[in-house]
């Protein structure tokens, strides 16, 4: 299994408990075929520049172990999610 880091920005209209619930659901989906190592919730932050007429959002970072198929599934699901403004999945090299 490989180590990945997923950064997400959720819409600012959501409440913090709703965002945390969605992050929990995402962690549960990862645990079905991988392992969650760490979750870091940054809270609501202002963007450096506007993204689709949105100026702020809830940031969170999830580190997990998984196979490339899991990454593809997560990427597709997050691309279709209305509550996620932007997401990025990076592979962390273990040297």
C-alpha cells in the first residue's frame, strides 16, 4: 500500500459539524479498502484568490494508506461532490 495525502476545501455555507460529518464518512469509505493515518481539520479559512465566486471554505487534510484504485475512486467521488469546492490527492514518498 502507498501513502497519500488528501486536501479538501468544503463550501463555507456548511456548518462545521456537517463538514466534520462528511469527513467522517470519507474516512469510513477509505477504511473499507485502506487505512486512515491522520486527519487534520484546519477550519474556515479565507482563500488567496476566488474559486468559482467563493472566497472562503473549510480546509481539511487526511493522510491515508491505500491502493491506486482507491485513489481513483476517491478522486471521482470528490469531483462529483457538490459540497467540495476543491480537492487534491498527493502521493507521499517514503524514503
